[in-house]
C-alpha cells in the first residue's frame, strides 16, 4: 500500500523550511546587510552533534589547594530541551565534576562573518563560561596565525554588577606595549606586542538568555548584545586577523589566587552551568556586487632584503561599477600607511619592517564599505648580525654527533635566535627554572626548546670533523593538546652559513605521546653534504607549535664498491 503525506503536514514542513531559511542575525544594524547562514547548531538532538563539535582535551583533572576535579563528558552535553550545557557539580566526597567544553576545530572554521550565540551565563565564583573564536593557528602575526576573539566571557565573580566582557587577545607570551603606544593596530616600529583589549557590558536580567555576537571584517571587530552595538575595535586599535577561526563553548576553571577576579570556587554553591541555546555563523551575501580588486607589488621585486634597504610598494585598486575610497597597506597585521584614492606608492624603511618574515597585504574600501584584499606578498628581512653569535659556553657542537637543542649560540635576539618572546617562560613562576632565563626561547632545560610560532629560528656554531655526507635526523615532541589543524604543512629548515641545507616536512596533526618535553620521536632522515671546519648552522621553524629535541648527524653509509 502506498503511503501519502497529509496536505497539512506538507504545509507545516514547508513552513518549517521557510523559517529555517529565514534565520538572520538579531538587530536592525546587522540586517542592513544581506547574510547567508553557513553554520548553525540549535542543539535540538538527543546528543551532541559530533559532526560539528569535538569535546576539548584538557589533560588531567585539576588538583589545587587540597581540592580535586574529575572530568566528565556528560558535563558538556545537550540537555534534550534544545540547549547545550556546560556544568559543574560536586560529588559526595567534594570532588568537582566538570568539562572544559567543545570546539569546531578541524570541522568548521571561517574567515570573516557574523558569529552569534544565545546564552544564559554562569553565576558561581571560581569558574566562568565563554563562547569565543580561536585561530586554527595562533601567534603574534595575524596574517599567518589567528587570535582569540571572545564573544563573551562572564568571569568577574562574585557579581557586584551584572556584567560580562567582550575581548580580543593575542599572544599573551609577548610583553605589553609601552604606555605611549597602546594603539597596536598602527605601529611605526618593528616590535610586536601583546594585544588585549576589551569592554564590559551590563545587562538588566542575569537569569535571562542574551543574544551576543561579533561581526568580523578585514578592518574591524564589532560586538553586539541583544541587537545593540556594545563595542568596536578597528584596524588602528588592534591588528585584525585574516586567518580562519573556529568556535568554542567553554567552562573555564583556574587555580584560585588571593584577589583573583574569578573569586574562589570554595565559596560557590554548586551546581552551576552555562546554557547555550544556539550558535550561528553568517557570511555576508554580496549578491552580484563585487569587492574592490586590489594589486600589491614591489617596485623592485625581491623576497629577501638586508637591513638598511627601503621597500617601495605600489598599490592599485578598482571596483567594477563603483568607486574606490581609499587604499591601505599592512605588514604582519599592523597598519603601515593609508591614502585616499584608487592607487598609492608607499615606501617603508627597513627599520620599520620586522626581522625575519614580513607578510604584506594591501586593502581597498569602496564608497559602499566593501573591502577588497590583495594576495599576500612575503618579504624576508635578514638582520646583518644574524648568525654572528658565539658558541654556547665557548664550545662548538661537533658533527658527527648530537646537536643539543638548548645549547644554541650566545648573543641574544636577532643574533643567535629570532623570537617574538621576551624571555624564557620557564624562568617565571611557577617554574622559576634557571636555564637561560633571560633568553627569548622557551626551554625548561637544555634537551628541548619550544618551537612556539612560525618564523622562530636558532643558530648553533658547529665543528664538522671531516668533509663528507651525513645523515641528519631532527627529533620532535608534540602531545595531542598541541596538535594543529592548519592547511599548511609543518617545516623545519636547515641552513649552513646562510645557504639552504635541508627541509623536513611533517603534518600539523602529528603527535608523539603525552609528554611535552619527552617522548621525542625522529623525523625521517636526510643526507646532506658538509665541509670540514667551523660553520653556523641555522634551524628555522615554519610550523604549528611543537617542541624541538635537537638534531643527530651520523656519517652516511658508504655505498659498496664494484
């Protein structure tokens, strides 16, 4: 017998389909643009949709000040009533039961758009809830790596006023800019600084759901709450990333400290929860309209320049059927110059470029606010002092043999290494280790160093005992928590006396075990030719974070004679 669908049910299904198609951002200001829904989860199913979300790994449960925690997947789960809930409870023995939350990393990431959530905030001190964006790669160069964009964090506890925060952060490992240079989007010098800017928002009813979102364009972040604009940061105030970001829903614990803005979880009344009704991501639908087409070129094309050289860049833009308002030039996310009109020539002194990699991008705005972006142009600035350091503790490392990772040359930043870091993170509390504490290379001891960002490099003075062929093998360690999802391969590049020697490529998803500073595993070896004598070996890292365990050089096997 053939089954038929009642007419009223067909009409109801059509109505539902129309309602789904009509989903759009909350607020009149946002509706002045046309939007296309590209990701959503209404959390209507019986279980978390694992095609969209992954539960975050967070190592072992905490043990702090006599208190202990226990991780439980069901504390980051849908509730069967159309919500996703991150909660904290306590067992009968006082153990805190929690879960850090979920993310779309590796499943959904997006560059630009409007990201919106409807949520009911947490209440108790000692933890906080957040819906936020994070880069697929993260680091100080937003034209290579992403940032942390907090749609909301509800962390100040206990509440004296009913407020949450919007925030933009990236690289907390860097020092803050000096007081006279807080506008970090426009930077005339060649130093990268930490970015941390935010705004608190007070709501009338903490028990209600609130719709919170951020519009991210190539030139700004605009935050909203319940349809009203609440905070705006443009390209002059913060660098704006052009890299893909993923979405996270988090419940965040931190060890309580005296005077902490989080309060103490021992003072809380459990259970507590963050409740999320939906997450939606939209991209602007331009229809038949076109963004400006932007071209960026060097007047004298080059991929490497030396200290003291100026770089002259030519920018031109056009918009079919429209008018270009102005053109802008950025270097590693920082504004270098802007000018009204459809074209401009900008000259940037080398002392305003960053030592190492510079990713230059031009943008153009038309009269209707549409923004076009040029393809990136990469320039490498080589410091004339690079590689002129002295052997660690006066002793060159020997080939054949082990190159000990932490025994890189002495001489400091721009001479023996290139890093965005100011000092060895392990020289600070709580580690307080004394291994090279004032160097910008993170290392708890000599056996390994942290390859924490693309562009980092170190040099080693080496003594090659005999001219010949050698097998060289790098060793790396990367636990699951450091796994990357970049579309770019990870690379370790070797140079000798400024000339390329070898390149090792591996997957950003390669992991080696549980330990950060052990479980080192070898990458496949390569054969290189080295001349007898003293040389400078430079190791460059173009990779998502991992820990580098040094190199092993062994004589290559001599092929059998005829």
